[in-house]
């Protein structure tokens, strides 16, 4: 009987972990990710700059300016500092383009911004952000809770099949 309770508790815990992960994804998309996508799609420097400004403000307010989103080992793709500095550099370039810049110069800057913000991979076009950024700075806590939930689920399952 304890195995059944452990198994059901594990299922509930995993479902809660997945729900919380989805719940923290939404504010990031609303405050940063969506604006970065719009900046990449912008047809004017002013429109791109306004969207990058909003994304940078969100990153600063949510302390997404340094550290790593990875838990066990650090990889370049998980470096928040690089991502943030790259975003700030793009913001600076957008602000510094002269008003009398030629259409070609403006177009080149918008293409460069698009290449900075977006990646092409097997899934198509994706936003270029560190993995796990939506859960940062609580990535370790999420990983621990999910690991414990999966252990309870597996332990309950094993206990159930050995009791039968």
C-alpha cells in the first residue's frame, strides 16, 4: 500500500513540476522573449530598438545579467553574462546609428540583429537565449524537486510490482 501512495505522490509531484515550469515560461515570453522575437522581425531601427530596450529592462529587473543556467557543468550556451552583454551591444548599436544612415546601413544592422537574436536548427527558427533561462535563478531547485519526484515515482512503481 505504501508503494501505491509513493507512486501516486510521485505522479502528482512530476505533474506539479511540469506545470510550474510552464507557468514560469509565460512571464519570460511576455517580458523578454516575445520582445526579442519582435525586435528580430522589425523593419525599422526605431521599432527594433524599442523592443530590445524592453527585453534589456526585463533582463536587468530579473537579474538575467550574469551566471549560468546550467546545473552540473557550465557550457557557453548557458552563459547569461555573454547573452546579456551581446544584447546590450545590440542595443548600443541600434542607438548609435546616425539619423542620416543609408537604407543599406540600416538594413545591414537589422539583419545583424536578426542573426544575433535568432538561430536556425532542426526545429526551424528559434530564439537565441540560454537554455533554462525561464527557470533561472531557481534551476537547481527545479532539478532537485523533479529528481525527487521521479525517484518517488520510480520507487513507488518498484514497490508496487514487488508487492504483487
